[in-house]
């Protein structure tokens, strides 16, 4: 059910901050007896999970384990945690089957078998997809599942300002929340708390992310001394539609390059192997832009398929380009790299546990080592879904937090100042890691 902030209880068994794939999949895997609250900063559909275009990875068959593992490690510059990568790949098939059981429709071949596409740095096609809006397809089904559960309450337009901890800062006991509409600040206690607050794109001028995603999970972790890893590991997507002005950048999915779209410079010449990892392609684009003194390069979608193929596999992209004045069937479209994904985050283990007892972190907010220094395309939806489910299993097995909460209402009298400090802390951490 959906509830307003004023209708919430003072205590839940589990509080989840964030309603993207990670938060929702955690919620739907908790037992019926568990009273669950999911809060989110914007509307229920304002999450990056709804924006994911290309698809979600899966180990295609038994023989694919090694190659999928190597592709993930190579893209991550071998800084990935091998145990986490192994865990993700081994659980990938059952995860896709489970999503299908929730009603998610993936593209099929004529014979009914799942269709697979390919993206950069994958040595073979192993990505399942729904047109070019896979994230929306998956997340809307998870949202419907969460809404159907009587033990789960969803509360949109409610911002987590802080963790609620004991005075010693050694246990998480819930969250401090703000109702966006009224500005009312209140606390909710929880037996266990999970951060699923997504990425950091809102801190960047050019990003494909929703502007409300400003690394809040990371900020509260830093505030309470919860371990954060690799805050400087930021992925830039090589190809977002170049448009003037500010705001969220529209993604030109990597699977277009996987299907054969060419990147070209002002002379119409190709200058990079389009299927190299994202960081390498991004660098090549920046170099080319610098050489030409231009604000963008171009991508030619016509080499990825004929009109019918483009319209059936990439309808949203074709339409959006048209709205911006580009006919993809007649001309290449201008593209520029933009901040896209956050590989660093709140350190978490194979069950989403952070360094603070009773505090979990899942999805893009966490850093469990799966992506290393650079995420392999379409691994993030999979990772979010799998480790959120494992966190739910761990919470179910575990104890509830005990202790007296310490709440200093004065501290939140000026949430803007708090947010400014947090932003500075996060940026400082990014630079510290960098240097
Ligand atoms: C344009 C685009 C295309 C992508 N394509 C793909 C793809 O094809 N395949 C793939 O695997 N991945 C893709 N990704 C990445 C993937 O979508 C994300 O990594 C993933 O969806 C993250 O899920 P999440 O649940 O962690 O976070 P999100 O889905 O971003 O959800 C974050 C939630 O946290 C809430 N929140 C944040 N701060 C607060 C706060 N202070 N208080 C309360 N709530 C808060 C937000 O309101 C939101 O509900 C894409 C990303 C983008 C932006």
C-alpha cells in the first residue's frame, strides 16, 4: 500500500530507503510477517531503475561462466572481488527466471527462446532485454509486486536525512525522515535498515541519472563512520544525446553499438572500436572532441539495422531523437559522454551487510566489489536484484537492532546546511580516493 508520511508508524521491522530495483526486490523477498517500510525521495517511478535501456545480463549456458567472469573482470580492470562476481554470475539464471515469474517480458526469438543482445566489452551476446526500456519493464513489475503485499508500505516524496543510531554510533536503529511537502522531520525506528539510494549523478552537471540522486546513502554513511569504498570510481557513459542546456542527459544505449552502430567524427570517419569497455570508448571520444574542438561526436544508427529493426528494438531512442530534431534513419546524431554510474559506495559484503550492525546497503549505493574500477554493461540491474534478495535472506535469518536511539532535533533545523555539508563530504571523499 502507499501511505503519506503522516500515516506512518513509529517503528517497522525493516525500513528500506529507495524504491528502485534494489529497494523493491529487497522488500518483496522479506517474509509476510515482517512489517516493511519503503521510503523514496521522489515519486515511485522516479528512479534510475526506470531508465535502464539496454538490458540485464545472464550466464547464457554452463560454458559461458568463464567468459562472462573474464569479461566482467577485464572491464573492471581486475579490481573486482572475484567471489562477488562468481556469486552474481551463478545466481543470474535463476534471477531472470524469477523476474519472468513476476511477469517481466523479455524479447523472444520466433521459437519462443529468450533473445540475447550484446553490449561493449561482452565477448558474446548474453543480455536479455525488453525493447529499449528493460528497466521500466522490470521495475514496474517489482513495484506492482510490492504494492500487492499487505506487509509492505511505500511512502514516496519522503527524504531520508540521516540514520538513526545509538549515541555511541555503533548500531543502526532506523532513519530520520523529512516529509517533502510539509518539511516535517520525524524518526522511524527499524529492526534493520537498508540503504538503496542509487547513485550520485545529481552531483554532476552532465549525467544520465535523475537529478534527485545525490549520493545521500553515501553521505549518511560518511557522517556515521560507516566504511565507504572507491568514492572516485565514477563511470561516464560514452554516448548520451548532445542537447544544449542543463538537465538529465538522454542515453543512447550501448546495445546500439553492440548491434553495429558506428561512432564517427566530423569527417565521417570511425575513430575507435565501439565495443571496447566504456571507459576506453569515453576517453577516445574526449580525445576526438579535443582534436576537433567540438562539443560532440556522432553516432550512426543506420549501421545497427534497417528501419524495422531499429523501430522494434529501439523505439524509445528513435522517438526521443525525433523529438530533438534528428531523423536517425537519415543522419547520424550528436553524442557526448556523461556521468552515468557509480562503482564505489558503501562497503557491503555478499549479503549487503555494511560495517555498521543492522545497516545494509544494496544496489548502486553499495560497493560490493562486483564492478571493480569499471562496470561491465548491463551488470548493474542484475547485481542490484541479486544482492538485494540476499540481503532480505540475511535480515530474515538475523536479529533485530536493540538499544536507545540518539536524536538531536537541533541538527536538522537547517536541512539545507546539512545537505551542503554532506555534498562537500562526498566530493572530498571522491577527491581523497582519487589522490
Ligand atoms: C539512463 C540509464 C540507463 C541504464 N541502463 C542500464 C542497463 O541497460 N542495464 C543495467 O544493468 N543498468 C543500467 N543502468 C544502471 C541501472 O539502472 C542502475 O544502476 C540501477 O537501476 C540502480 O538501482 P537502485 O535501486 O540501486 O537505484 P535507483 O533505481 O536509482 O533508485 C534509487 C532510489 O533511492 C531513492 N532515494 C535517493 N536518495 C534518497 C533519500 N535521501 N531519501 C529517500 N529516498 C532516496 C530514490 O528516490 C530512488 O527511489 C542505467 C542507468 C541509467 C541512468
